[in-house]
């Protein structure tokens, strides 16, 4: 076997499904989805949401699974090689740079958010996040009261608690100043981050089967159990304060699910629903295509793709849709004006790290349920982050013949640089936000459009249908192939144009005025240039070995 | 929560539950992949047969 050709394979059918579902299920299922629904027509949001799932999400998943396995059977596990086998054009492999940049850069900041979840879980164990425990939050709430008194105003207990939890989050992530993490008193937080970072690399070092698959087989059921425990607690909250009967769990569910039919006539609702499906299923991240490349010829991709998508929907609709907003409504959102409520709901960070701790602080057994919730989010995040490392490891291995430990060490160095960058430039989370917008949002659209065109027009729907049905246990209806060729690219382009129209002017202004945003963009472009150079070198190597020849070598 | 809200919630949650149940039951009822890949004795390379003759 030539050097750099991977021998890794998934151990079982359910293992790969859980790994792909684990990659898709993340914080967005629990924090972003409920916020998007509540802001865009409540229950009415579900109609465009399910249409987008059927027209955009599941077909694109099937396309990615099919192309990944197609490339894997021809000896490639990384996007540059897989693209080159599908589209026999010298430039095709360079598009793979986006599929490597995306998971790599997203990992750089996602591991930080993951560590926040673990850090919050630890703070629940120590009681620091509980009101009345004499911990950090109590001190911050007293400070909020004292600051208000200095200005001759007074705060209600709820307002002071909101300010206290907001300040706790700001201090925790260093949103008040750059370089906060380098201060000596933040050593425990740095240890949590280092442990999270190292844990990801231990999993990835152990490989696809013994690392990722083994962990997801345990983590996905554990995550479901933890989320169901919290769900039962939320649904049995009833009306905690009999003096405020409007603050009940039923009204909390109503805030999330009552449909506003007028929203269906608003294009923003359709754009938000499509975007949510798109990001939630992790299509266009460069991860599914890599995971599917480790499948064998006889393995199924159609049922597996549908199952992993449906598992993601279970976590999003059945758990995220029933837990987050009803709980937040009873203790926080229901007491606020509609404007203030919208301000919290539209930011996943505000909802997850400021409002929900306030909820747990007021809930019976909140310390335990707060710990379970944030530990569950940590598991959800780690099953996603570990999937972000594998595509780049695969490229280092097959592009340069590196052994796994060398590839993991090189990737660890690069990703630590990026995480260090985001960690240092923490003021107002501008570096994280810039990475998230340009890579974690903008480039995902670009890659998904490229992959849709690659499947529909380069691989071709006839070859694609044949490749998808090799070993398949269910069949994809024929019209889905035509949708993938004609409807999905047009749909994606329409969403992308609307997205750019809405967001780019503000983002360009931010780059013009903010030096950290500029530095973040330069960092992203430097990593992209580095990856393009590596792909160029790897491409020459593959060509010299004859691996890119028509009908090239098969494993 | 109004009746329309209840209806949307029940239809959405039950649709997703039905889909995930169908998929998981179907996947788990298939024969394990490992069974298809069991190697017979002649397939196993013991690495000591190169100079057997």
C-alpha cells in the first residue's frame, strides 16, 4: 500500500451514524434553534423549517455522504483528494482548502466555547453560580446593587441577578479586556481549557474507530439521557410563583410554539429556517465528506445519512425546542419587555450563558440540573469539535505520508496558535465573532454551493445515484437527484445572496474600523494561504504517484 | 399556549420522533457489518508463507 493511504475504517454501522450525528448536534441545537423559532413566527417557523429539511438538508447530506464514500473508495479521505477524483480538473483540489480551513478555524474558537461549558459545569459543582451560596455570583449581584445605589437608582432582585450573571460571563470569557487569560488568577480556567484541548487530541490521536467512534457510542446516549432528565425537570416546573400565574411552563411552551401565521409571508422567516437547517445538519463543513470516506463499498450511505439527520432533528426539535425557552421564559424572559426579551433570545451566548444560569439559580435542584445541563452541552460540543480535527489530520496523512502522531502534533500546533489568538483577543469577543462570521457562516455557504454543484454537475446525478445506492438499504426517490442538480444550487444561491445583502455592509464596516477584526481576517487568510500551498505540494505528490490518473488506484 | 401552538408542537415533535424511530429500528435490525466481513482461513495473511516453497 502506498505511503499515506489510510487503512482506517469505521467499526460498525451505528458507530458512523452516531459519529456524524454527534458532529451535527452541538450548541446550536439547544441555543440557536429555539431563539430562531421564537423570533420568526414561533410555531409558524416550523413549516419553512421542515420544507428546508426535505428540500435542502437531507438531499445535501446524501450528496456529501455519497461523494465522501466515492472518494474514499478511490483512496482519498481528505477533501482535496476527493474533489480531485470527482472533478478531474487541476483546480478542483484547491477548493479543498475551504473544506480544510472550515473545520480547522471553527475548531480554534469552538474549543473555547466547549471549555466555557465545562467551566460552567465545574462552577455548578462548586456552587459559584448559585444565588445565596456566598459564591462569585452573590458578590457580583451585591456589586450591581451597590453600583446602582451610587448613581441614586435601585435595582430589583431580578435585575441585579441578571446584571450579576452577565458580569460573571463577561469576567469568565474576558469580554471586558484583551489578554485577560494571561492574568495569574485565571489559572484554573486555563487548566480547564488545556484539559479540553488535550482531550480532543487524545480522541483524534486514537483514530477514527478507537477514538471518535468509541467516544460517540458512549457520548450520544449519555447526552440524550442528560437532556431528557433536564427536560423532565423543566416540564414539571408548573407555575413556580403562584402570585405570577402567567409565568408558567405552559406559557413558556406557548412563547416557543404559538404560531404567528403572518411570519410566513416574511422572507426573513424562510431565510432563517433554511439557515438553521443548513447549519444544524453540518452540511458544507467538510466533515461528512471526510467521515463517509472511511466507509466500505458494501456500506450503506442512504439510510445512514437519513438516520444521522433524524437524530440531529431529535436533539433539536424534541429536546432543544422543549427545554431552553420554556425554562428561560418562566424565570427570565417572561419578566422582561418584548424588546429586552428579543435581545436575549437572538444571541445564543446571552440565552445560554446569562439567562439559563439565572433560571437554574431559581429552580429547585438548580445546582444539580445546572451541572447536568452544562455537562450535556460540553459533551455535545466535544462530539462536534473532535469531528473538526479529522479532515485536516486525514489531509496531512495522505498528502505528506505523515504518521498519525506527527499529523496530530502538527495540527495541534496550528490549532493552538489559533485558539491562543482568540483567547488573547477576548474583548467583546470580536476575534471569535469575526472567525465565526467569515468562516463559520460565510464560507460554509460557499462550500455547500460548491459541493452541490460538484455532485449535480461534476459527479453527475446518474453516477451519483449509482454511487449512493451501492450497499443502500433504502432508495433515494429519483426526483431528489433532479432537486440536487437544479433546485438545491438555486435555493442555496438565493439564500446566500439574501444573507450577504443583510450582513455584509455591517461586517465590512467593522473591518474598516476595528483593528482586531482586521487582525482576525489576516489570520484567516494566512491559514488559507498555508493550506493552499500544502495542497499544491500534496497534489504534485499524488500526481507523481499516479493517484490522480483517470480511474486511479483503488484500495 | 393556544390550540394552534399545541397542534404545531405535537405534530412537529411526533413527526421527528416517528422518523428517528423508523431509522434507528431499521438500522438496528440489519445484520451487523462485521458478519459480512469475516475472513476465512485462506484470506488471512500469516506473513510466513513467502518462502514456503
